[in-house]
C-alpha cells in the first residue's frame, strides 16, 4: 500500500468508523475521541493531539466541515485550509488512527454513534461544567459519564493558536 493510500484510508465516513471502532473494541483497544477545526496546524495542536493519543490505544478525530467552521464565527477568512486539506494533514499524523468530518454544530451525533472510551477537550473547557449552554461545557460529557466513559481535559500550549497566527500574518 502506498503512503498516500495509507493516509487516505484513515479518512472515514461515520458508518465505516463505527465498523472499524467495533473491531478495535473487540480487540480491547481503548478508543479516544476529540474534535476541532484544526485549521492551521501548529505546535499547540500537535501537543494536544499527541497527549490525547497517549490516553488510549486509538485516536479518533472529528473535524468540522468548512461550513461548520464558518458557523462557529471564527472570522470571515476561516477556515484558511479547506476541509479536504485539513483531513489530509490530520490523517498524515502517525498518532491519529481515524478522521471523520462533521457538519453539525457539535460532534454529539458522532460521540453517540462511536461511544468512545475517552472524550478529550482542551483546558479552555471544564469537565465539571454541567450547563450545556456554557462555552466551557464539553459536548457529550453527560453521555460519556452515563456509559462509564471518561472525560479528560488537556492543558493547552501557551502562545499557540490559529487566531494568533492569522493575526500575525495580517500585521
């Protein structure tokens, strides 16, 4: 198998991801899930994703579609890289096992369908937040806790964000 085919095989539909994850679970792999835009990949993203991968055996990343990035209000110019480019870059990382696009406001449908063992977000979220309208609330945390999964928060690397990179380029 060529290296590009290996990368492309990590990009999955939800239906295929469910099948793959069921096989991994039969092999007693611990499934870790996170999500985000991952527009301009930087040290903060890599550190976060590598730490997330270290929490289990398989890392699944749900990636916002271009439309959903725009809905998040990150700015008119965002995303900088389109969803195809962002999928390919994420899938090329050795510690990511599967990448799935989602077009909804949140990845709740994917979390419910995949039922990972660990749900991970950055430290700008709060594991203890129960108000679903709070910006610190972790979508899917209630489902994870009800199904004996865990929810983890990973410290973000200071000084690294896509917004700060975009702002630097503007100056």
